C-alpha cells in the first residue's frame, strides 16, 4: 500500500518499505532503496537493481 513516498508491504513478522523515485513511472524504475523492519525491531536495508541496470553498470 502507498504511504506517502513509501510503498509498504506487510507480512507476518515483518514489513518492507520501498522508496521509489518520485515522478518516475513504476514500470521504468530500475533501482529502488528499501528496508525490512521485523517485529523484533531488527532492521535491514538495501538497494534492489534490475538485471539491465546491473549489466549497464558492469559495461561502464
């Protein structure tokens, strides 16, 4: 569900928050920052890339 600038996915025991680039259509986003928040309070963060984005970066 959208929550302001965040897209949140809630599951049993954790929630994932994605922060897509503002103003970019979702089907054109090739990387997105995210974090996982567990019910225990533990947090993990990362960036997700499409394979095309990784290949473009490797070619540079």
